[in-house]
C-alpha cells in the first residue's frame, strides 16, 4: 500500500472533482480519510492539523478550491462573467491563505494560481468555464509536480551525503559501510503529495542500499516524529529508531561519524538561508555543529521565500497551551489492558495554572545550515552566504 495523505479524483463525465485527506489527528491508531468539500472544510482541516506539513497544506488548500469550482461548474453555479470567476477565486484563495501563517508554500501557491487565472481571464474569448478550467488544471498540476520534485530532492540529497559527509565517503570507498541519518518532525508522504522531502532523502538512501538506520525524534509537543514519521518508517520497513527530543545530543556522541547528517524539512527558507521549521530544529542544528555532523535542509523551491530577507521577518505560529500540558493517555479495556488508540482520553501532564509558551516553529540561522537540498540540486554557501537566485528561472 502506498501511503497517501491526499486522495484527489479529477472530474469525470458524471461527477465533479473530489478530495479526501488522511486524518492525521488519529494516526497512527486509525487510518481514516475525511472528505474536503469546500474551502471552509480545508481551512478548518489545516488549522486543526488534520493535514499538516508545508507542501501538503498548499496542495490541499489549492485542490479544495478546485473541488468547489468544479462543483459550481457541474451545477451551473459559476458566476457568468470570466472576471467574476477570477474575483471569486481570488477571494477564496485569500481566505485559504489565512489558515496557518508560517509555511510559505501556501502563499506561493496562492500567488501562482492568481497569475494563472489572471492570464486565463485575459485570453481572447475567455469564458467563465475557461477561467474555472484553467484554475482546476493548475491546482491539479501542483499535486503531480510535488511528487516528482520530492523524488529529485531524494536523489540529490543521497548523492550529496555520499560525497560530502565522512560516513558517506567511507561508504563510497568501502561498499560494506553504511550511513545513519537523524530527522525531525514529519516530512514524508504525509506532509507532501508523496515520497517526502527529508524523509524522501532517507527513502533514496535506503533505495541505494546506503542506509543503516534512520533516527527520528519524537517532536514534542505534537509528536509528528513518534506518530507520523515512525509510522511511515515502519510502513516502509526502513530500519529506524525513535528517540525523544532530549536524546539527540547523546545520540550524536554515541554514533560518532556513522551519523552522516541531520536532514530536516522547512516551512520557509528566507532569502539568506535562515530556515523556519518545526520547533526543536534549531537545537538539532546547534548540536550537529558541535559534533561535526552535517545539517541539511530538504525543501522544494516553493519553500524558499526570496521576499523574506531573513528569519527575523518570519511569522512564527503559536498554538494552544493544551498541546503542551496534555497528552493522549492510555485507556483501560474491559479485560484490564492499557490501550493507546482513538478511544484514549487526553491526560494532563502539567500543573494546572502554569503559563505555557508553545511556538510551533523555530528559525535555524543560515550559519548552521550546510546545504539546502532542492529538486534542482543542493545549494551550498559561497563565502559564507546562500544565494538562491541561480535555482530560479530568470523572469
Ligand atoms: O506543524 P507542522 O506539522 O505542519 O510542521 C511541519 C514541519 O515543520 C515540516 O518539517 C515542514 O512543513 C516540511 S514538510 C515537507
């Protein structure tokens, strides 16, 4: 079975397009797909983190609007004039963009989709249907492109690790040696249209028979590592070990140069290479530098925000205190067993009344990032600075 966070069916002769997402709130205990029928449902699913991960958020939002527009076409409810279809789509995109603030992929998708429909509405002989069709086709293309981009990221990352890390070079010289990787949060099939970014690099290393073991951190407080990444690694039968976030330092000390790299994803990479990613990423980068372990960010170009000069300009989402003060506790079954599943209750783990700070992301300074793995190659610093202009087409 291929893991899929997003299930999208294009329109057929009989039915409009449809969208279902894997509900990540109940993973790993239950595999349930829920329908996303319109922008309100997409907005809520993204806010509640039924779907999360920068690329997946952007794709679900874009496709939810494709579903909405497709339904309007089927029922004859599109506005009559092409300009009105364009305005209505723009308005819905602006609404979707407010769902979560830190990941740039959604903003990037919104910007690109707005250009597509602007051009479509300006075409000679444009109609309401032609603008709607142009929107749907562009949103559908994002789903397809994301998977191929992730596979390219995986290949480039695996090759870079083989050529530029101590463990990788040893492996190249002696084919019996292999490398270990530490990753944080979830960047796999669940966070993207498929394959994943940092987890895509791990998948590619595994496919090339280079990987001894993947380590994934628990990623408190939302536990994307223990719930989602561990689920993907077990699903793919990749040798993997879960650690709590506080064990990373001891792991680096124990593994020595067998640990080739820490590979993480990103929610927004600023123009200078400062990288916003799941809370805890920055600590890993500091630890990696201390231990001489390479620190790599794996992200498609849609995550690189050239309009944001540095990490200081990135808005960091703060989430509910309850994510920190409560966990899902086990429930006791009729025969006395302890079970952690969808029937489990939330259990408090903190003193009632304590103040909580719960930033969902942190910013790793570019200084600590050894390379940004994109779908067109790995960008490294030149004279201590990242310059991403070479990987973007000149307009
Ligand atoms: O809060 P989340 O789960 O949406 O945070 C996800 C991350 O931080 C990922 O590392 C990032 O979005 C990249 S996913 C390919």
